[in-house]
C-alpha cells in the first residue's frame, strides 16, 4: 500500500454529506476542491501505510462518541465553514470595527482566542437538537469571527448532528494575561432558552493564530435544552 494522507478521503466523504443540503454546489468541481483545500489546510495530516492503519483511523473518525476535531462531526463542521467561505469569497482581514487591519495592528500584542466546539441536546432524551440558534458573546458583546465562514449566531444542523463551533477574532491588548467571559445564548422555537458562561484566561502573543490547532480547541459540555 502506498503512503497516503487518510484525511483526504475522510474530507471528501464529509463534503459529500454536507452537499446533500447544498445541491447548488454538487456540480461544481472547482468549488468542491476549494472546500477540500480549506479543510485539509486546517487538519493535521494522517498518513497510513497499511490496511491496519486504515481500519484504526476509520474507527476513530466514525466513532460517534469521539467529539475531537479528528472525528467526522468535527470535520463536517469545518466543511460547512469552508462552503460558506468559498461561496461568498474571502474578504480582507478587518478589525472589530470593520476596517482593514493595518501593518501597525498586525505587529501589535494580541490575545488569540480558541476555537469553541460544543453540542446542543434535548435535556430529556439526550438527542441532538437541530435548528437551535447559538450566539457567542465575549465580555457582554457579540463576538466577531476571526475569519469569514464562522457565523455568529451559529444554527445547529442535521449534517453536524447538533454541534456548533466558533472562532472568535483575536483581541488586541498588551496586558500579559487577560480573562474573558464567554457567554452562549441558545434559542429554539420548541425549547426554553438557555445561557451558559465560561471564563477563559489567555496570554499575550505577537503572532496571530491563523490555523486550527486541535490541542487548543475549547470543547464545551453539551448544552441541554428543556422543551417549552
């Protein structure tokens, strides 16, 4: 068996699943390739040389109890973000006020915020809740996405099995350490609204985080909604 990046097959399979809800892109190979490149550039390569390696990685990706970025659910989240980016074109980097980021800003101290990953479930059955609107606020203000394709609020979908994700924009600040209050407000017509808060502490850096680092993802406990 030749050396192969197993992630490529998994990503293409995830794109097929996501495009079941986006038929307008199914006949556009260029768009599919762009989405695949977007996702693969944000995943660590996973190389295999044997059938045993294939089986082990396949089991890891398809295990419904595996909520890591390497799971199929995590990849589906990335695929949907890639589809959003590809369909509306990438915009120039902007700051919180919507203005292009200057060179001075790019070289200033920054607090990078983690990607946030979680799931919305029914409090009684534990089943995934689809169509829930999840809004992320930081220190009381709606969070600005770090990149296009990371919507806020995020609406949970059937294709991602009720999972949501966010990548908040970095905060320009010279303080050595900062503590942020993350607030998640969840609304759904069939359920009572819910709110979850979490404190995170970050350190000052001089480099913008431009890719997903699986070890740095903030994976939150499921948000349980009670029927209205």
